[in-house]
């Protein structure tokens, strides 16, 4: 659920098909925060828009207990931001992964 610009999420401890797909990225990048159901991609899109359109510095705090999904949430956030940066450069959807994203995710 969203609490203003805060996203409170629960680790389902199982994969949910399509929840973090390229289609989900494309859907959430076209809408503002609050227009669609709460999602980490909505939060990431708000950060991206504030960063590039308003030139406001951004910070994302991901918090939770051990096993809550902080690392996975970080990976998803970076996946979305990488896809957005590639889209803004005019790269096709099939090439939305960058070497920078791969290096960060591997670390």
C-alpha cells in the first residue's frame, strides 16, 4: 500500500508471474504515483521523474527485517531506473539492460 510517497510492501516469499516484467515497467513508466495500484515501479518512476524533470536530488530508503526482501527491492528499483534511462536514450525495449545495471546487481 502507499502512504503518501511511502510504499509499504510485504515479501510474498514466492514469485508472482508478471509482477516485475518488462510490461509492468512499461505500464508504470506511463503513469504518475497514485494512478495505478501501489508498486515499487511507481515509487521508482516518481524518483526518476523528480530527478530528471525537476532536477531534484532523490533518495530511496529501503528498510525491513532480515529476509524481508530489501535486496530484491533494490534490484527491482535499479532494474526500473536502468530501463527508464535506456528508454530516454532511445534504445529498444529488448536492450534495456546495461553493463552498469549488471555490475550493480552482481555486487
